[in-house]
C-alpha cells in the first residue's frame, strides 16, 4: 500500500493509504485507509470526523487525480496516523 494525494473534487484533497480492490463495474473499487483531509502541511484532519471508522470504499470514477505527496506531507501523515 502506498500513501497518495487523492483529489476527489475541486477543493477536497485527501492524504490516504490507497488500495485497489476487485469489484463489479460501478461498485467501489478503491479502499482508503486512514484518509485525512489536506488543507496544508500543518493542517490535516480526519476525512469524516463524525466516525471512528478507519477504512472507506470509493469508486475510482469519483477520483479526479492521484499523486504522490511530498516527503514532508508523507512524514506528517505518518505521524498523525501512527500516533
């Protein structure tokens, strides 16, 4: 699994571990593990703060783009998710 920047809409960037899973066409085929909403390097918050859930399923069709985070962002994300 790799840590990725995931753009899900114009103003919603996530930092998350991302895993592709086999699924039927149209069904969720990406597993996000510990997704955090990215505002800037010092401001990342759990994506859906109203739940303790750590894994979310998403359709790859709902992702606009995927990129590798900078080393600094990856380091901060790891600090946040490993406590």
